[in-house]
């Protein structure tokens, strides 16, 4: 670690997500700084390096030995995660890895073994855990104030599908989009998922149908505690980015409702109006991404358990795999079949 007491973070992959993380680290995290960046596209790397006034490495190996680098933020496409985790761990660098770790449980386990062998700090980027509303629901559920938890409901709807070229390599709606919600289910209920029933359909997007994916999906998760989580997902909510979390217990209920562009409420004779929902996930979860980086920086600098551990990152991958099998075969799938 640098003698300045600040955490030097290198970012690998500076597309949309990596550039956003670079900006947050540079502008909003007091105990960290952007040390260097790398991207497979030399022109992208040059542009981002110029924007933030840092060096652009020409390879991952060069990035990991750049001056001041204490930690690596892995923001590349998922297939590159495994090798980057392995290299960062071998170099003794703390690791922040965007979700999912991998779309293969064997690769996840290999990556986590490399982390365990070197004991480097490791955190998975499930940013929604750090959303103030979702975190408040988690606190209410985990503190016992809701009594015995019985049902959770999660709604996850995007304004429009991502580009089809992205979807072809994304792993499908279960591994790409709803993996956040699979993580949220365990986070809220606090009990591992033991069975998944899932159903998907391609109802309105012919390109999604042609690549064998779904634009509409439902999953029912049974937890070891007996609690049940229902998740509905859609790739087209024309009214905005729709994200809601609710948990019911024997002593009460907690809800994290949609955030709006502002808090205005306009009332007229015979009608009322609320402001619109954000239309982009970076707007909806802006605060969660900052909170995520504050948590990672504090974890690496002061120690303690990972805010989102390797095991936390592994569980949603297994659930996504079970959901894909369930939707294809039309039956419930026990997680024991996957793990």
C-alpha cells in the first residue's frame, strides 16, 4: 500500500462501466485515486487516460506493475474475468470484479481458489446491495424487526433491450440481467436458495427470439428457510427503469420503491402527476455505485470481511444456471443439481 494512506486503483476495461468507475474513483472517493487504466482498445484507453490524467498501460501485465497500483478493478467483459483475477491475485493486488465473476461455476471456483491462495482482498460488484433503499430493506429484514421472513418480491424492468450484439455474448437474461435480482434475493432473505422454477418468453423482440433468449421472465426461488422470492423481469418498460424490492415478514413489511427524477407531485382537479422514472441504470443506481466504492476502499484499507464476498458472487451464478435449465426443461431445479 502507498505511504499516502490512499488506495491506488487501476481499472481494466474502460467502456461504459469502467469509465463510470474511473470517474467515481477520481472525483468522489476521498481515500482512493485512479492510478492507471487499460483497455483492449488502444484508442479508448488513450481517450480515458487523457480525460482523467493517468497513464494507459499497453497490457494487463504492465498495468499491474504500474506505479501506485494497490488494487485492480475488473470491468472487462465477463469472459476475461478469470485470467485477470488470477493475474491480480498472483501480483498481490486487491481485486474488485464486476458481476458475474464468470458464467461457469468451474471458472468461478478456480478464480476464488486463486484469491484464497494469495489472501488478497476480493469483492464482487453487486452494486444494488449499496442502494440506500435496498440496503434499508436488508437492514429491516436482517435485524429481525419484520419477524420471520416469508415472501420477497422483486421487480426488474429495463426501458429497452441492450444491443443484440451484446446479448449474443451476455449469457442470456438469467445471467446478464436477472443475476442482480438473484443476488438481491439472498441479500434480503438472508438464506440460500435451494430451488428455482423459471419461465421465459420472447414476446415482443424478434431479434432476442432469434438468438434463443427471452425478453420477459419470471422466477420463483425457494430458500433454505422456507421463504419464497418471486422475481419478474422485462426488457421493455416504456415508462422508465423500474426497480422495486419488497419483503414480508410475520411482524411487518419493508419496501424499496422506484426512484424518480425528482420528488415533485402535481395535483389538479381530476388528476395527479408524479415525475418520471430514470431511463438509464447509471442514473437509477448512481448513489449505489459511489457507496460500493466507499465500501471497497474501506475494506481494503482497514480489513474485515468482504462487503460482497466470493461466495456471495458465486451463489447468483448457480441460481442463473438453474433458472436457465428450469426455463428450458419446464421443471423446478434444485441447486444441488448445479453445485
